[in-house]
C-alpha cells in the first residue's frame, strides 16, 4: 500500500481509559474487514508533554535536540526512548563492517 494512495475514510478516537475501547476498536476493524478492506493504516497520536512526562524526559532536552538537529517530534522521542537499547547488540561493529 503506497502512502500516496491512502485517503482518510474514517477517524476513530479512543480514550484508553474507556473500558470499552478495545471492544470498539475490534468492532470497527471487523466492520472494515466485512466491507472488504484488507489493510489498515493506524496512526497513534498523543500530547507531546504527556509523552515526555510519562517517559521521564526533560522538555528542555527534547527542545534542544529538536532545535539543533531539526528533527520531527516523533524522531526525537524515538531517539530518547532508544537510549541504551543498542548497547551490547554489536550494532556499531555491524554498521562499520557493512558491505556497500
């Protein structure tokens, strides 16, 4: 599925605190499946401040990285969340020895 071919057909807003949220999502997916849809593109949005607070990251640090690197919010969040996950994975060795 090409991004250029995607059009918004339906917008479903779900509050994760709602006990019926999963049931509603499942109902909507089953309706789309019944209507012949084979693929869905799901976009998850949240408030930036809430993401930073829940992750324990400094807003100041986030803003500095975003400004200096000129990156979109989601890229900076992924960068901050990845801290330490590559340690011991041999990633640096693989990337330096990669064949072109």
